[in-house]
C-alpha cells in the first residue's frame, strides 16, 4: 500500500495527460523532462519522513534514494522519491533494484494515479518490506480497493544485491516477474487497473504501521535503496535491452 496524496507543483494538467512512450533509464543523469523529484511534503500521517531532494542522488550510474535524520516542521527524518511526469498505459514495467533493509522501512517500485491527478486511485506495486528482505510484496488497487497482496521470494534477498523486477500490465491480465521468472498472474477484473499511471521509485518509513512494516527502528547507519535501471516498453513494441522481460512475452 502506497498512499500518494500530493500534487506535483508546476505540472500542468495538459502535461499530466501526456501518454508516456517506451524508454530505458540508466541514470547517467536525471532527465527533468522525464522525472520529477518529490520535495517538501509527505504522503500522510503514516509516513515518518518528509520527501527531500537532498535524498535523491546519482552515483556511478545508480539512483540512490536515502533516508536520514533531519528535522522538518512535522517530521524528524527525510527520505527520497522520484516520479515520472508522464503517465503510462499497458506494457512492461521493469526496474533493477537493491532494496533497503530495516524494520519499518519500505522500498517501492510502483505505478499510481489518483485523486491528486483528478483520477480514480489505480496502482500496481512491488513493495520491499525492510523487516524481511527475503520477500517482496505484490499488490494492485482499482478505484482505491486493494486487498490483493501476495508475498513472493527474492532469491538471495532483495537487499543483498541487484535483482530485476517487472510487471506486464494488459487489459485482461497482470503478470509479475522476479529475475525474469513469472511469479504471479492476476486475471480477476476487480484487481486489474484501467487508468494510465505514473511510475514511482521511493524509500520511506513509518513508526505507525507496525503490523505491516514492523516496528520502526531508528537506523544507526545511513539507509538507502539503489536503482540501476528503469524501463517501460509499450505493448507491441520491440524489447529495448538484453534480458528484458518484454523480449520473451507471448
């Protein structure tokens, strides 16, 4: 569950309606035409950190999202998130990720649209719960209704190295992949989003969602999540890089 409630300052309604085209992001730089850096707000009372541009960094071809102690007006920590400016429809969504570990933490790769964009709340999730990095939680929301959670194994652990995560979103099914292997298929129409969505990458924590994320443990060392590639391939278009899930779709 990722609650996204804030509007993006400076993003016009016309721009928000653009349909995103296929792309591969290798993070040689942060393309501001593609990405918006969340800064200066949080997603609600459940989140104990404020989004901060200072926690979004590029290092040696990696996007590094951080979490650190820093007092803001109503939070004691800051954390990092980026989101696409454009919305994307049916296709293959992929990311190569090294997730953060630690009770109370959530590393997320997901697509979302909702009331902030004057649309119903639709969402597709990969969420890495730091209390148990051996698994990743899959979920989807349709018009704000979730309840489709499934935990799947991440060989070697999501925090021990880079792993490839992908979902293929089609009109009549949703397929999730871990390191190129199909791990879950959804065909229930009640669990299949229908509205184009933005892509989000984030790291945050909570000291209130103990039953889901575990009790928050203030970190004694820097906490970060790393992303080395993010890609979207529209349905029917050729795959864009070696080992992309889009190369083997049927």
